[in-house]
C-alpha cells in the first residue's frame, strides 16, 4: 500500500493537538466558537489516505433529494424522456464493457510482448554461457520497467498505486474518495500496470483492471474529465451520485471479467465483494457489460491465434483449461480436500497478518518522500530479478519424458519445459516456473497429466520465494493486484500436497494446484461464490464444482476465525470510514438518542431564513446537512398552539449555491414555484462544487432573506430516538444515506422537532467507543462468550 498511513497519523495527531488540550473535536462546535475550540464529544475524524495524500473525506448522496425542483422535473418528464434515460443507461453499460475489453487487450498484448522479448534476449545470453551478462540484462530491463511504473505513480497519480479495489469498495459503500477516478489516474494505471507486470514483479493486473473499469465508468458517466466535461443534455440524467454508483459497479465487474475472461464471475465479484447496494436492474446491466467484454476478448484471441499479435500466444487471458481432463474422485479424497481448505484458511489469515505488518513498515519509509518511495520499489525489483534468475541454477536438470506431447526442452518465451542452463534433452523445472511471466507460471504449475514434471524441492523453493515476494512487493509505488500472487502461492502448496498423496488419490496434481490457489484466495480475501464461479469458468470443467465449493467454504470459515479479509485490513489502514454489513453486538445496548447526546445541539434553519444566519452557520460549522423547521405554524387538530414543523433537510452545497446566485428576498416571504425554477434547476443542485470561502456577501445583503422551502428535501429518512444504534446502522448502510434525522419519541409544545443528526462517522464502532469507553468492557465480554 503506497498510501502513507503514518502521514495520516501525523495529520490526525496535529488535528487533535489543534483542538486543544481540553480534548476538542473537529465536528463538534457551537456556532459562536472558533472551529478549533470545541467540547469533547463523539469523535468524527474526516481524514483518510487516498493515494499518498491525507484527504478530507465526505459521504456521497445516494439518497434521492426530493425537493420541489426534483418533484417538478419528475412530473414533467415525458415517456420519451424516460425511455431516453433507460436507453442511455444501457448505452453507457455497453461503452464501459467495450472500452474495458479494449484496454485489457492492449495491456495483455503489451505485457506479453515486452516480457517476451526481454526473456528471449536473456535466453540467447544463457545459450552462449554468458550467465553474468544475462543477469545484468535481465535485472537492468526489470529495473527500468519498474522505474517507469513507479515514477508515473509517485509523480503524476499517487492514487493509481496499489489495486484500487479497497477504494472502490469504499466508494460504493458511500465514501467519496477524491481523485480515484480521474483521467490521469486511468492513464497511469494502464501504463503503470504494463511496466510493473512486464518487470516480473510478483503482482497481477487483475486489481488494476477493476480500477481501470471503474475509472472508465466514472468518466463516461460524468461526461469526461472535470476540466473538459461534455455538457450534452442527456448526460444530465447521470449527474448524481446514485446513477454514478451504478455505472461504477458495471465498471468493476467488467474489470474482473477482463482479467479472468469470466463474465458471471465478474458480476458475482461486484455483488459479493465491492457493491454495498444491489438491485435486479443493476444485475442485468453488469451482466450486459461483462458480456461485451467477453466478446471483445474472444475476438482478439481469434486474431492473435493467427499470429498477428507478435509474441502474444495463449498467454494473458486463459490461464487454465481442463475441459479435456477427466476429473475423478472418491470418498477418501475428502481428506486431502479438507486439508487444503484448512491450510488455505490458516495460511491466508497468516498472510493477511504479515502483510499488515509489512505495510506499516512501508508507511514509515514512504513518509520520507518521493525518493524513498522510488528507492523502495527499485530495491524490490532488484531482489526479485536476482531470485528469478539465480534460483533456477540451484535446481537439478531433469530428463525429458518422451511420452509427453509438448516440446521438451524449449527456450521459447512460453512452454512447460524450459531448458535454461541444462544440456539437450533435459529441462529445468524451477526455471519453468520462475523464468517466465506470471501468467505463464500459473499455466505451467496448473498443467495436468505430467506427474513428475516438477520436483518437490523446486515447488518448495517456488512456494517460499513467492510467499516472500508476495509480502514485500505489495505496497510499493506501482499499480498492483493481489489475485495473481495469491494464486501462485496457493497453487504451489496445492501441487505439493498432490505429490504427497501419490497413488492414494485419483485427483490430478494440476487440479490440486487449482484447489490450492482457490483455498488461499478464500482464506485471504474471504470470497466464496464469485471465486467458485471464476475458477469454474477458468477451468471450463463442471466436475470441479463440488470439491471447489467444499474447499472455499472451509478456507473462508477457518480464515474468519483469525482476522478480517485483506481488503478490510487495507480499508482500516487507510482510515476510510467503511460501514460493515454486520453491526457490533454491543451496539444494541446503545440508543441513537444517547449518540445524539454525545454530540453538540443540532443546528437548524428556519424555512425563510436571514442571509446573515446562513453565512454564520456555514462559516462556523463543518456540517453538510441542516434540518429546516417552521415555527409558529397553524396547528392541526389536537396539536398545541405554536407547533413547530419539520419541513425537511437542506444540504450545505445547496446553501452555497443560493449564496453564489444571490437568490435573496428583501422581505420575509415564501416564494412562488416559478421564481425558483427561474433561478435553479435540479441538475445544478446535483453539483457539490464550491465552498463558503468562495462566496462574497455584502453588508446590505446580510439583512435580506432566503426561502429555503423549495430547495429542502422534504422526505429525509428519520428514526425515533429509542432505536438501537445497531438497527440504525443497518438502515443507514442499506439505504446508502448521508444523513439520518433523529426525532423525539413524544411530540409536545416546547419539544424540538429534531433531537439530532447521525452521519457515517457517528456510526463507526471506533468513534463510538471513544465517546463511550464503558462499552469496551461489554465488547470484551462478548468476545469471550
């Protein structure tokens, strides 16, 4: 993880220091106090790491803002406009799939050709016994490719480093991650992935492809990059967080499909791993996007099979096809399958634990500046190159089996029996795994019907090496994916177990390697359904389905008993306020009213408010939503005289828009509907740009009024003050809310209509425990039970 969590810690420490020794909090201020002098209440630190920068994090508005402008636009839409909206949704889904497929093909072609020519050049040195020259050439080429990828990330787009999946997961959970989907990030991700993967580093292009698909989706949905955004009328339909979320979900599923040529697996990956909110219409569109990706990949495979793609052969897209392998197993095979599942869970959780420790150390290095980030990446590249080139010399040369149909030995770019330094008629099994691209390494270790192709010692060296490289490569300043390193590690111990079983099992060693890879992925990433389908589509053999399901279920169950998934660990390291699906059990012992009491009094605005009051509120608070109340309304039957009406909730961005457009009234009155539509439209209100510092209001304008009724969301989600925090958190997450109003249990004269407002930060377990430390004891007791 290239992001610097130590920088976050320093920023947070400085943030806390600024709020004073009295324990002041950044979100908890009264209007007449400066921002940095507040009472200690429920903590809500809005800082997180995005790329290499500590950024201010806000929530997204997935809720439909049902104000008067939206209602008028909705009523005035014709059937043609509704059909146009649906048509453009499907068109964007098609374009996302098309562009993702084309870019994935370009990346595969570039990687296979760059890495292929590099390997062929080194092979010529080895054939001429110029081993030292080959080492220098191999290490130098990898160093230049790593430098290229690292410079792009460090200097131009820090958010392009790493896989990008945790940030996408946070975005779809409702967290606005700045600069994650820009055009610069997209370009750096594409070319950085080509450089890093071609350099032979222990990383994959699968995670970056998910990020690339999401970037494409975001840019299409908003009409291009921020500075050159298209203003086509039809794009106005997608100028909101809700529709952009759906498009980015299509992009994420298309990325997985492009990585594994797995359309159904891509859809299920988005459903199981990254998406928080799902519906049937979104299922159809994501499936459509992945279908387009598959057609593009299939087309280019046909073209490349005719030899028109340079060194691109079978590599890059299909890793393992066992449709021609007869899978047979009996009851006794349940024992090794169970062992693989348990091993996957234990080793996966151990990998997560160790990777967390390594990332913390890397953060200490990365905080020292750009030069140190580059040096770290180059150091890892040199170490990787020395191992990949030098370790095959330790392996014994094996004689070729004349019964094997494949060419043996071979010195071509790909192939199962690399000659390397061996005499004619012999091959180096460790070079077959190490001196090749990662995709070819997976294909080679998955190979079937070759029982003695790999020696146990070579597989053990391969496993240990890739465990080390997998820990120390992830986290450097290059685009990187976790899928391929984990597949390589898992396949090694899976094949070793297959060799150990010998004649006691009918399952092929290559299939053991597949099961080992699946078990380690489930043990680390904690996915089951999507992984099962991905491996099923990769192997193209339905007979593997039952044993793959058993392995995945066991691995996930064992892994969950030790620690969270790797993506959850990275989310926590970055400080992104992700809301988990399951609330903590102790949250049922706390009500939302108690949370509201731990916050300062809610700041409300009147339906027709003075400009000076609005400016004062915006300048002295950091809140993004304010309840709008009308006092002294004509009471309904049974209500006390002087009742107070909760009209709804108005967003900070809309208040800033009002001040910018100077929509002021000289007298205190309600406006007519036509007056609002003359000045605003609902498309403008979807924009969140602008701050109060950019607004200039004169002294005369301060005494004027603003009618907030037409811009107020009249149907905000509310909960009663007696509701438990656990129930409120589930509601908040499932509805994709930004604000949730707390209403009093009893309505009476003098009782405020709003008790408080809950935001994402208020519902995070860490923040609640800081305000209610006594709950830590109940949390410990629950763990013991």
